[in-house]
C-alpha cells in the first residue's frame, strides 16, 4: 500500500476541504489525473483482497468436519507429558510454557499464531533477556550463556509477538529459552519460524508447540546454573481452517543448511521421540488423521 499513500492523502485532502469556499475544486484541478486514477484502483484492489480473504475463511470454516463445529480450541496448545519429568506451567501474554526446574529449560512451549499476530509495531531491540522470577532457583540467567558457544534460542519467537509490547518482552524470559547452536538458531530454525508466520498469514490461524528433545544419555550443561543443552528440537503445527492438517519437524542441535523437507516428520513420530502428547483435546477422529499423516505441499 506504500505506493498509494501519497495519492490517498490527496483524496483525503479533497474530502476534508470546505466545499463552500470552492477550494476543493481548485485543488482537484491541480491533482494529476493519472495519480488520482491509480489511487482509486489501488484502494479498490486492497478492499477486494480483504473481501476475498474473508470469504475464503468463511468457506473454509464451512468445510470443517462436524466434530469441530462447536469445539473449544483454547486448550489445544496445552501438551501432556507422558513420561515422568518436572513441570511447572507458566501462562504468558502470547504463549504457555511447561518449565522443567531440573533441567532449567522448558519441556515445551505452545502458542496460537494468527494472521493479526504476524506483524506489529513493537521492536525486538527494545527487549533484553532476563531471569524468570516465577520459577525456583537455581534457574537460567543471561550469564550462563556467555562464552558457552550457544545462542539463547527462543522457543516462542520474538517475531511472533511484535503485536504486543508485553508479549514481545515475555519471549525474552529465560524459561522460553534453550541453548541452541548459533548456526541453527540463525539459519534453518529461523527459516521455519518465518515459514510459520507465512502459514498463519495465509491460513488465518495455526497452533504451534515446540521445545527441546533430550535423548537417553548424559546431557551437556552450560553455566554456573547447569542449564541443559538439548540434543535436538521439535516443532509441531496444526491448522483447523478448512480440512484439518498437521505437520511435525525435528532439528538436531547442530550446524546445517538443509531444505525444510529434510526436517519433516509426522506428529505421531515427534510424540514417540519426545514422550509428549500434542493436541490431545482434539476430537479423536481428527487427532488420529492429522497426527498420522503429513504433506508439506499442503502447507
């Protein structure tokens, strides 16, 4: 819309003029007719796009299975840990996290990403990483990561929370952070985060749960507070717009530059590896279908 800004301002100036003085007519004569015409076309195109998008979502909702018609979606991002491990649920403005006090990292972090949340005026540079005083000591601090060789890797991304200043700031709580390979954090993991924002923008709403993967072995730790370094990371994504679909991803905590397709898994497979049950509140018929199969081409 930026290229239509000046023409639109010209139109607004015409509307705001006092017609009784005759100034509106004088100003209109000075406006380039071509710019005026292009502005009208641009406004109409923008309005048509909004209308088309709204109609697509209305039609998609009509195609949903009957079992989802009156379904409460609020609990979808709450995952259930199958194996025995420490857990403290923390509800934030933009996400929910299951924090593990033994490991000093989250078990999982879940949030709803909507079209409206894919952008915003709040800037990441205004936030800093900080301790979460809602959890017991010892707990992760900024200093644990200094010269560790690992980035402070966001689970719920800052980029998904620019819509609200507090939501953005809370993504920098250390209970939303894991030690992450710098190349992975800035590379393939970041690409998946951007892809999720693109999906939310096109589909209207998606549900995301992500977190660390800890295999059955002795884990590396960093810092004075012995923050656990995961061996890998997972992310599962669910969309209920139109025909419900789900997809999972697994990334080893190491450098790499691969296509998105090389990380794809079914949600069932991610559940087997992590010992976490995702989207368990879905109607059984829908859960079985979306967790067993996946097709990246549908996304």
